[in-house]
C-alpha cells in the first residue's frame, strides 16, 4: 500500500498546473482558503462562528499540513519501497561489453546539459563503457496526471547518470516496489560531485552521497548488472549481499 502512496506523491510532485507543482497547489489552496475565511471573519467584526466553521478551518489547516508532511516523507524514501535481500548470493564478477545495454527502470538523480533533476521509474538502459565508467541512460516521456497536470517540457527527453567505479560506496541487492510494480532491483550508493550552478567554471562543490535504484526486468538482468559492478577493479567498492 505504501508503494501506491509513494507513487501518488511522485505524480503530484512531478506534474504541474500553470507552472506550479500539483502538491504545491494543494497546500496553497488549503491554507489560502483557511486564511480567506479568517480574513472575512475579521472584516465582519469577528462575529461568533458555528462549530461547523471552526471544523472547516481546522480541516483546511490539517489538510495543508498533512500534504506537506506527506511530500517530505515521500521525498525521503525516493518515492520507492526498496527492501534489501541479504540472503542473496552474489554472482561471479563478469564485466559487460561496452556495447551491452541492460534495460531497467531507474530512480534517482539525473543530469543533462548542465541541468539536474530527480525522477522515479524512468525507462532506461544500464551501460558500462570501455573506461569502466557506468551510465544509466533514461528517458522521461510526456505525461499527464488527473487530466490537468502535465510534465514540464524541460523535463521531457533524455537524462543521464554517470559514475566511475572508485566513487561507488555500496551495491545492495533487493526488491523494489513503485506503485503496483514490484520486482528484483539493485540500490547503488555512489559519490557525486555536482557541477557549478553558475556555469562560470568555478570550483566544484564537495561530493554528495547519491542513491540510484535500478528495477530490473528479471533476476537475470539484475545478475548481469550486479556482476558488472563486482567486476570493477577499484578496491573502494563495498559489496552488500
């Protein structure tokens, strides 16, 4: 059930109406309506209010607060339910060829042309180049939600996540649920250094720990990616099984 709530939170956050995210509209309308009722009450000389009016005010305030808490909770979970499976046996280390592509559904932080964004459940491919740099190449399609919200045009298109073996801190095998979809997955924790925001070539900021979730079609697909990560020669990679 929580996976469906997390998917809902993601849809509310991802889609916009008139430039505003739908969840922002929800909080604004709830608190705005409550503030308007109070303003009208003050302008009328603060006449006695019925229990129904006080109940409505409390309900609007609660609705906006709950939506804020709901949004924060979902963001902290990356909008997915990932359950580690410590009993799984790790595959033998086998590096993928640079031409190999393994289909996944990816969740995490992606970049393109100096822009960054967080996306969940994107159709993607896992690739590893001859240099052993790993890449997740994802695509965000146009989409609508509730018939009125839409994904912003600047978010539509290809997005990428690149990282090298020496930046990987941990690889965890498990299962991942997003909405009604659940299956084998990997969670990759790696250190990412964001590009300068001003675009003027100033010193880069410090690396931050980033989580990338890879929901795989089946056990074989997960095994291929897992084996590829285990094939990295860097001693900085920590295995979790």
